[in-house]
C-alpha cells in the first residue's frame, strides 16, 4: 500500500504539471488540442478544486459558488477598464473582492448547516444574479454585459505612457498577449499553482480539522474547537478560488455577464466535483475536464456525423441508430451527461477517482484486507502513484453555457 | 474543605412538561472521583449535558472553578479543562484511530482556531508520539492505524477516553465508559482510571456497573426521577434503604 508522504505529494504535483503543460499534445488524439478549449478545462479545474476545499473537506454543499465566479469576472474587467490591461492587477483585485464577498455570504450562510446552508447560498447567488441584471446595472452593464472600451481611462497604463491608439490594447501579462496558446499556458500555470496549494491545504493540520468537522462537528466542539471560523475560512478560500477562475475567464476574453452567476453554473461545479470524486485531490479536475469535454464534443455532433458513424449498418438500421443516438448528442448532450452522472453516483458514490482506485488496488494488492485507510483517503494519497488522466479532455465547438453576453 | 471544582446550583431541566432534572444541587470536590448512579431515565446524562453546554438548564447555573459555564459554548467549556466521554461514543468515524487522538492535542496547542497551513499533519512527531503513548495506555496500541468505524463498541469507548485524556483535562466527565466492554477490558479501564485519579484529575462517572462504581468512587450521588435522593461515600450508599429500593434492589437481589 502506498503511503501519503511529502515525496508522494511532490511526485503527484510534478505529474500533474507535466500533464497540464503537455496538454496540447496529450489532447491531440481527442480532437481537443486547441487553446480555447484547453484553457476552459484549466479555468473550470480551478473552480472545482476550490469548491472541493469547501465541499470535499467540510461536507458543506454550497449551491451559490457561481456568484464568486461572477464577482471575479466583473472586478477583473473593471480593473482592465480603470487600471491596466496587464492581467496581474485584475487577478489580484478579483481574488480580494471575491474573498470579501465570500466572507459576507459565508458568515450568514454558515449559521445553518445541511440543506439550509445550501438553500441560503443558493438564495444569495440568485440575489446577486438578479441584482447584476437590475439595480447594479451601472456596475455590471446589465444584460449587455461589461466590456472593455478603447476609451476607458486605464490610469496605470496611462501613467506609463501606454498607447491610447486607435486599437483596443489586448489583455497581457507584462507584454505577453493572453490569447491563443499563451492564454492557455498562463491559465495552465495558474492551475498548477492552485493545485499545489490545494495539496498543501489537504495535508495541513487545518485540512485535517476540516475533515474532522465533516466527520463529527459535535465532537470537534466538545474537543475545544470553534468550528465556525474553520468553516468560514474554507468558505472564503473556495470563494477566492472561484473568483480567480472568474477572473481568468475575463483574462482570456475580457467580458463579464451576469449569466455566469446563474444557479446552473453553481450546480455545474457541484456535478464536476461529485463526478470526479469529492474530497479527493484530482477528482474535481477530472470531473470538470470530463463535463467540459462532453459539453463541447457531444454538443457539436450532428446528424451527418452520426450517419457516417453508423454507415456500416444496413440503411434502415442506420436510420434507427441515427435517430436513437441523436437523442444523446447535439442539444441532447445533457442527457448523456445525466446518464453518466447517474451511473457514477449509483455505482461509484466516491466518484470516478474511487473507481480508478478500485481498479488500481485490484491490480496491485490482490487481497486488500487492511482497514487502515478509507477509500476516500486512499484516493487522496494514491493519486500520487497513478496520476489520473491529465486534467484535460479536449473538444471543438463553443460552450453554450459560456455564451458571451449579447452585444 | 476546598471550594468545589464543579458547583451545580439549583439546576432544573424540563423537556416539554417532562421534568428531567429538578432542583439539582451538587458539588464535586477537587481531585475526587464522584459516581452518579440511578435507574434508566433518571436524568444522569441530562445533567452532564447541562454541564458541557449541550443543553441549557431551564433554571439554575453551573460553575467550574468559579467560572460560570451556563451560556458558554461547548468549545469554551472544553478549553477551560472539561473533557467528556459520551454515552454513545462521539468519534471521527472516518478517520484513523491515531488521528482521532492527535486532533484533540491541536486544540490544546493552537486553541479554538488556527489557520495552520505551514506544516503537515502527517509530520507531527511529538504530537503523534503523545497520541501513540496514550493509545498504548488505553490498550489500543495495536489499532492506531485502523479506521475508527471498524472498532468494536468497547474499543470505541476506550478511544473516546484516550481523546479526553490526551487533553490533560482538569475535570473528566464519563458517561458509562465501560458499557459494552468485556470483563477484562472493564477491569483494565478501572485500573487506568485509578492511575488517572492519582494524577489529580477530578472525575465524574455515570455507571450502571456497580463493580466499576465501587472500585473507583470516593463519593456517590444517586439520581432518580430527576432528583438526587441520596449522596455519600460508597459504604453508606450500599446500605441506604432508599437507594436499594430505587435502584440497587433490582441488581443486587
Ligand atoms: N433532548 C431531549 N429531549 C427530550 N427529552 C429528553 C432529552 N434528553 C433526555 N430526555 C429525557 O429526559 C429523561 C432523562 O434522560 P437521561 O438521558 O438523562 O437519562 P439517564 O439517566 O442518562 O438514563 P440512562 O441510564 O438510560 O442513560 C428521559 O426521560 C429522556 O427521555
Ligand atoms: Mg444516560
């Protein structure tokens, strides 16, 4: 049995980094080796890793994390408008503001637990979503969405004599434009850093206290721990991860719209985390990759692709198969995702990582009798030995969930 | 006589018309081992719940070393030095045995909250050693890396006791710490508690097993129907006709 150790964690991080950086090559056979999609894997990976710090470690299920995504996007676009097209100030401001926002929402929501906590977070997120469309229009630009304009002041850029030319300057990282492959590599490196940080949190005494709260919050209290600040810290950290993800969305495409805060987006990150394996290190990244892959690949398949696929069948049968399978692709990709999700939850309640771990154990230790570690904990540690698929499956087509605000 | 370590003053507890505790006055002296006995439903566990902040008394108050406990949060009461073993073990069931015992050490070391991210939980030499040695004391030395929910009922009780002992409490509240244990384990627990007594820890123990009670208790309070009906040293309680009627009668025939 493999033991969790600093060494195994470093191996895990290195393998993860290699998988991310080689993403463009690894994803080639899956037809997804292009930057737009790969960077979406990275961004949602960050979102899900952060969500997992709250849900996976403490068991508190937030249904409102998209609100922080939105705050991150809006504040980054504002930084582009007022400060600089360099992404660094935008990212820092996004993390700070989403953290403050999470502090307020968490402070109130954490007065309750279980379903009441979930409902409170959902209510707050829907409130934010509606406010973004209505009262806050001066900040969010309502339905149109917030955009960067050529005429924006950008005080910091102006100070350093940045161009005020005819063309809107692109978002950049000290001169490197955040489009195409540089955009992906920027997001990829941030993903690697945030993954490393989640390893630190998982292994720290703080992370263990969060797990203990999930296991038996009452016992924690009678053991002398004030559980509220632990939960609030986890909530704020995961809110900042979400803010960072929202910020990167704006970095790679400087727009922000309220639909990013909608409850469907909050639900999506829950699905990603559970699908991959809540409470595991790699699970959320895996889950977000798979969902984004499905969203892009399956939604792009149309009838002609299906006819080709079933071409080997006699014509009548081909028609039947095309009709049948067309239910699951294109607009119907949600059906496929729903089925996958149901299968995973019913047969692998610990998510795909649990399945991977089961396979792995059968291979390496034929009769596992030890009760030393729970399945969940194994997953956490042994991921180091068998780094799962790279965080990214690939795909063509543009995601509908991410549709840009109409102009 | 010393002032009491735990002073329970005129405590009442009602549950929707049920008088679980009525006018309880009880002083626990420093360093004594005080047994609370009584039939099922007498209110023994309720009394401990009032002490540790799980329940608020309907009336009255509880003082610990002169500090009022009523109205305080459970974690504050624990930080003052009160540790409790519950009637139904409260453990971190999906963590390992040694992790269960290490966690309480952190609440002594770091207080009620600490954002400790700079170290690793699995690289805590001194803390792990301390946990191991307590586990050896309670007889769980062979189970340190087992998952807690796989332990037997008796082992769970011993683990919960270890989780309290590792905090070096001033006052130890035990709710039936030997229920579900085999005879040999019960005797081992009696020996262990006698060792702990010698270190000056004050103990309140609720117990149905009279062998345990008479092996440990300096004084006994008998609770029946939410009232204290008798109190005194073991010899006195043994011969008290009221007690025999209310409780011992059924067992000692
Ligand atoms: N939270 C509660 N809500 C309502 N009634 C309660 C609650 N806790 C205890 N009671 C009732 O109060 C009475 C005393 O219960 P308690 O658990 O204190 O008894 P006990 O002396 O510990 O009994 P046992 O020896 O069976 O553990 C019982 O009638 C019980 O049903
Ligand atoms: Mg009881």
